[in-house]
C-alpha cells in the first residue's frame, strides 16, 4: 500500500468501515510510515474531540470558530 491509498482509506479506517484485510493493510502501512502516521494521529484526535464535545446538533459559532482555529494551529505545528 502506498501513502495515497492509505490516506484515502484513513477515514473509513478510523470509522472501522473496512474489511479486516483492509484494516490490517492500513495498520501495517501506518506502522512503517511516519508521515501517514502523523496524519492518522491528527484525524484521530480531531474525531475524538468532536465526538467528545457533541452535545447538540449545532455548536455555537464561538465554539466552532475556536475549534477551527485550534485545528489549524495543530496542523501547522505538525507540518
């Protein structure tokens, strides 16, 4: 599996929507590839925070703005 394939499967991987074979392929690639592993960590943290803060259908605009700013800052730090 190359990096492009891995990144295309990242969200389905995190949502456990892949077959067990595909999950293993992505996992093996992530173990060996620091760049893809960094993307995985960022997406996992984002989803964890999103799921942990989802208390209503729509977040107040201030919360959305702070979250977007924080995510952009985190992405820049990791680049």
